[in-house]
C-alpha cells in the first residue's frame, strides 16, 4: 500500500513541476492598472490597440490611412520628428504595392550603429481582420515602451529608429522598401521586431542573422529579460516553414540581424475577423513589453558593431533562466555521454547487474510504446477529421478545441506506455530496462549533432538519465528522491515541446507529440517503471484521455467567437460573358448554399488564374451566377515595338471602378525579360529573365486606384498569352449585390481572395498601338522631411505641414 501511495506522490510531484513551468513561462494574472509613468503600462498600451484596431486597415482601405495618421500624431506627442517613406516594391512573394512607412528617430549621444524598433501597422486583407494582435500589439508595445523610456530620460549612446512598416501582410513590402531605399537602413546595427501569429500564449524569441548567432545570444543573455521563451531549435524549424516577418527582409536584403518576438497560440484567430480586442490575451501583450523594456535599455547602449560572428551557440530557456553554450560543444558532449553510458554498461555487466538478454528485452516495451503511440495518434487524428469534417474549414490546422486533443492524445500515449510496461516488462523495473531509452536518446542526439545542432541541448536531460543509471550501477541502491530530482531536466526541457509542436505546426503533427511523450517517459522510467499498479495507471490515464475527447466533442460546434470560416467570390469572365459563384469551402453551410445551391459543381475553366494561397487552397465548388454590369478595366498598350528579335511591351491597366487587387498571369512558355511594374524591378530578380513558378506573374495591391504599368520584353516569335484578374473586396457592400449578412457564428475565410468581385480578362493588344502618347507618371520612392504637426487630440484632423523633395 505504501508503494501505491508513493506512485501518487510521484505523479503529484511531476504535475507540480509541469504546473510551475506553465505558470512561470510568461506573466500571469495581469492586473489592468496604470503603472508609474517610467514603466510599461498595459492599460496605456491597450488605448493604442483599441484605437488602431477599430476597423480593418489593410493596404488600400480607408482606415489604413487613418491609422498612419494616428501613429504620426502619437509619435509627435512624444516629441519626435516624424517622416514618411512612400514607394513601390515588388518583393520575393511576387506582390507589388505602394508602401507608406511611418518613421521616427531618437538621437543618441554617440555615432555608432542604430537600434531599430520595428512593427507593421497594416492588417491582413480579405478576412475582415481588425489586426489587434497582428500587429496592433506590436505597434502599441513600441509606442508605450518608447514613451516610458523617454519619460525616464534614459541616457543612450545609440540612435533609436522607430519604423512602423506598411504592407507586411502582402509580402514584407514596407520593410523591403526601407532596407533597399532608405538612407537610414545602412546605419542600423540591430532590429527588434514585434509580431503575432495568434492571439494568446507566450511570446517566443527567434533570432535572424546571416552570420553566427553567438554574439547575439551573449548580448541577449546580458540584457536578461524576465520571461524568456526561446531555444535554438525553434529557429531551425522556423526557417523551414513558409512564414516570414519584416525581419526576414532586413536579414536577406540588408544583412541586418535582429530578434523576432511573437506569440502564436490562439492560431485559429490569426488573420481572421476574430483578431480583435475581445480575443487578445492581455498576458501576451505584457510579455511583449517585458521583452522590449530591458532590451531597449541594454541595446541602446551596447556596441552594435560587435554582433557579427562566425560562431553559433546552442541556447534554450528554462523558467527564469537562459542557458547557452557553443556549437563546438555539441559533439564532445555527445561523445562524453556515449563513453559514460558504455562505461556503466560494461561495469554493470562486470558486476552482474546487467545481462545482454535482459537489456535486449527492455527494447520491447519501449519501442512498442513508441511505435504504437505514434501510429495510434496519427491514425486517430485522421479518424477525428472523418468524424468532424468541419475541422477542415480552419485552414491554419488548429481547431478551437485543439488543446483538448493535445491533452487527450498525450494522456492516451501515457496509457499505452503503462500497458506495454505492464505486459512486456517485469513488475519492478531494473537498470536493464533503462538501457533501451538511453540508447535511443543517444542515437537521436547523434543525428542532432551532425544534422541539427540547434537541438543540441536535448543531450542535457539524457546526461541526467545517465547519472541516474550510473548511480544504481555504482551503488546498487534505488534512491527515489535522487530519481525525482534527475527527472526534472526532462520535464523542464522536453515537456514544453509536447504542446509547442502542434501549437506551432498544427494538429497534423500530433503524432510528434505522442512520440515525444514516450521519449520523455523513457527518461522518467526510473520513477514510472517502479509503479506497482501499472495496469491501474494505464486505465486511469485512458479514462482521463476519454474525458478530454468528450470535452473536445462538446466543443466541436461553431458559435459566436468560435466561428466557422466560409468564402464566396463572384467571378465574371469578360471573354466568355459569363459569371459564376466560387468558394474554397469543403463543407458548405447555409450561407454559401444561398448562392451555390445544394448541388454545386466542380469549378471549370480556371486554369488560367491559379491564385496563390498560403495553404495551397483552390476553389472547390462553383455555380452559375447572374450577370452584373460591372465596369471593366481599361487595357492600353502604350508601347509595342520589335528590335533585335525582342518585342518590347509597355501596358497600362487602369480600373474603372474601386478595386483592390490585380493578379497577372502568363503562359509558362512565355519568357519575360527586364520586367518592371510601376517602375520597379523584382527585388530577387537575377539577370534579365524574370523567374517565376507556374503562370502567376505578380499580384498588385492597389492604393488610391492607381493603374498598373507593366514593362517587359519577350522573344519576337513568342505568342503573347496573358490574363488579368481584377478584384475588389466589396462583394458584401456593393449595391449591385444584395447578399445576406453572415450569421454571428460565421466569418470570412482568411489567406485567400474572399468576399470579392473579380473580373477575368485576356490581355490583348489594342486595335491601334499607342506609342507613349499618354504620359504615365509612376511614383518613385520619396523621402519626406520631418513633419511639423499641430498638436491636436483628434488624429484624423491633424494638420500636417510637409515639404517633399
């Protein structure tokens, strides 16, 4: 009975450690009150957030300009001189737009490299997102931190540049404009970028650097933020994903290193209409401020010329701690661990504590648990998607009840472990049974040491496992207290990844959490393996897992605040004089069925316009739509000439209605040379030929209804085959259409062209060629002298006096 009680104590101890990790990973129980003026105040930051995120403010929208004015006004209130930077960029994503950056500068006492504080102020298009988390929180974090910094009259050696960039959501256009065309970019030594990819959770720190990270890691550790959540494995994974931030443009275009700070939980709200104040976790905002304040004090006085190094560090955080060491230690640490492990094995065999048959038998329950848990979870999630097809409506891959599924499958994996060790291992686990998990972990770290050194810190809990193993070999004594203490590193370092992986990568990766649970169980085997009632514990974990499955089922329906995504596009084919309704939805609801009917068809004839989507979403259903008298764009061939077997074309596409986006497609067999769009070339273009994948040439996000002017060369013998898709984001507001309002448990699907009126039209030469008879003025990047603003509480009516070079 005593042993049964001890197992309960062990479980409570592990639960207490995990609770400590959860509660200490970020600020909790934030009180929304006003701090002293020299400190970061959540309440004051929320004032900015609420003002900025009153309405969607994507590029080209009416409220977008008002947000820019508000930022100018607030920076001016702080006593800063504000300037704008306007200009076109065609970035790596193939997106063209005119960005409007808001910039200010605090002069330091010396002339070293400048510190850049960076956040974007535009919201995501297409989805009615108010951009509260992404990225009003980043803007507010900077505004409030700079205010507190200035109020405290903090001395600083380095200049501090504040950049509220534009068009990040479209393709990092504002950041690219600043890096490639602004004179201040050459003076930046380090950038601190504040972002969000969700609405809650801890803010993770990610480094971006073209060189080694050792100097940046050292400086970050010296700055000593209170709640650091980061590790060198995260950036290795981040670089493999189709996710970029403004900091990517600084690293790639300017070789400027920096730190990203972003919270990523609540991913189901990302880029949706639910990115609003109601869904924002205030603690996540506080976490952002807890990073910036100490970093602002530290890096405004640090030598920013010393950040470049060829060396890399492994680094990871634990509650209230940040640990780092050189990459060069990874292989020696692995070799030492192998030597210790083999030494204890040989010593155990010599002392007749270990035998080869018993060591080999220890692989059966461990590997059995590993493969069974991974397979059950992989197939189990597939089954869940079959039972709940509505989960596929959320393109980001994380459901509203996703944390319940994480808990359910992790607990199920623990139940599987106890089952295998109940039937395929002795009642009392010996040192022989601990050999299998240690060897598997060492082999994993062997792969890490030669393929993914950023994860080199995972050898540390293995060391503690080897120490536990060695203690028994040397003393032949079982020490429960020592075993518990040596299990703590596994819980601190490995356990957080069990939740982090599906939160960051989607529930499709749940099997990874299951496998990691078993691997962690293996390091905890000196404790778990000696539970007397393994069968009872297996049943208990199974029952709790079932409880979470039941909870997930009870929360599987949509409701207000946990809305279903749906989509609708009206497409008019000007060449065929036909129209159709289109959707990306896999599961039609009552709203989309109003237009697509009960038996919609598969879309046809859309091969010429393969629209880009982050998650490769294509149109799923189509239905005939009524014809509407929508003004078509004007396509003028300003120049069409041939010289040296090269045909030079200059085409202007002008809207005859309020539009938001142009997508240009060209036959894959058309090689385009020296392409320019509104006077700018592709930033990534190498040589004369325009590199592209598939038919998509570019997407132009329209500002002020400015036309698109394309210039390029093609071979004279090439048949011109280009298609235009003109879109406006006003399907629900356009008086030609009387669409029903969505129910409160619905929202527009993000990441795709949505709620749009689109016109598809072939780009053909005009009957009469116009040779530059019409003057075309393409705005170039311009630098505006600091603005003089008359102080006024009404930012929308602020009086601006500027002089433009």
